[in-house]
C-alpha cells in the first residue's frame, strides 16, 4: 500500500479512537481499522470500561476477511494476557493479519515494544510512527498516567480580552457565547472527571453536566477541591491537589475558579491550558492570583500553542505543557 493509503487509513483509526475518550478508562481509547483489497473490512475502538479492545472489535467485524489484511492501530497492540482476554498482538497473529501499521508505541512496561516485536517474530510486516503526534495527542491521558503516575489535567478558563475571568463582584455568566459554551460541553464529554474549587461550588452551584443533544450519558464524575462539609454524596471530594493527582482518572477537566486554577498552575499540574477568549473588556475584573512565578525568564518555553479556532465571536486557544 502507498504512504497515502497509510495516512488515510490511520486517520480513520484516529477518528474511531476519539469516540471512546472519556469512556474507556482505565484503558486508553484506541482505534483500529482493518483494510483489505482496497476497502475497510473491520473497524473498532476501545469499548466502555476498557474492553473489548479496539483490535478485538475490528477483528470480530472482519471475520475471515482479516487473513492477509492490514491492520491500522493508533497504539501498539498489547502483548500481555489479562483475565478478560488475550493480548491483541496474539489476536492479530491468530487472525492471519499480514501487516500492522502502528501510530504510537505503548509505554506500558507490559508491552513497551514487545507487541511489535511479537508481530514481527510471527512474520508480520510492522510499520510504526504513522501520524504518531496526532495519536499521542489523543492518548495524552494514558501517556501522562504511564509517565507521571497521575491524570492528564486540562485547565479551562473563559476570559475577557484583558484577562478577567469574572467581574469584580465575581459574576462570570456569561463571558463567552453559545458556540464556545457548546465546545466547553464537548470538552466535558471527553473527560473522566470535572473538578471545581469549593469557592466556585458554593458561589455558582454549577451543574457540570453535558448539555449537548445525544451526549447526556457521557457526563463525567464531578469533583470539588476544598472543604467537604455539605457536599452531595455523588460528588467526589478532594481535600487537596495531592488527592486529585492520586485519582485513577485519565482525563481531568478543571473548570475553576481562580483559586483552583492558580493552585494547579503553581503546582505545575496543568498539562493543557484551554482559553476561551471573549471579545470583551471588563476592566477591574478578577484575574488569576499568584502562581509562584519569581522571574519572567522561568515562564518562557513552558507552553506550546496549538492551532486556534474561532467559534462565533470567541477565540479558542489551546496550549500544551512542554515536559
């Protein structure tokens, strides 16, 4: 197959992988496409709760057509057997797959190259690194968990042009327009856990649900950082940031307020910063407090900007932490 075919088929696998984000925990959400004789014969993504894996779903759909086919997988097929099924590398071998194209290697020590090595030892042609950066962006929660032992944390802030996240009296509804707020709900649907500070919980009584048609069932858990008194039973309480970092989630979305945002930044726990910037000048509004920055030189080089988009009148900017 041509490199153009590899690029296109891996793109389809990446799109499948995105369907399971926020649902597949504790496993990463992986996508798999099986291609034979110029057409897709099988497709799958990691299912709710982490099983079945993407490869198992795609192989089941392909059936006998998998023999001699090419499998495109966004993460290296696992090499370990679990109580819930065989390793995916072994399943691909047993199905007679002729070639496997992998986007990103799996840093899990139970696999970590062993999956691709097992495929190659079985005579299967293996190509790796196709659209790796895109795959790793989608796998960010899993990769941070493997490398740092904690969840991936996105901090979302709605701000005015002059950096205010609320008026002087604390009112912040609504800085951004409807389309930007819809994008914020999509972010919620991709998370395992949404957290706010206790001050925000008390002042705003936020619903923290997913208000998009067809997405209500994807509402993640809700957490509050701070005092525990008076919290509803369904809300997860985190007394401090250390407790939040110990949560088993892969993807955490922090929505504020100012104290929690500043604390997360000061502790260097923010892996992705999402700014939803409204074309407003507030003047004298509330902004972030100190994050412990002693010198401007220490602030440079910490963030990489992703392509910005405009939704309605608002500008959405994302920045990833350089680690």
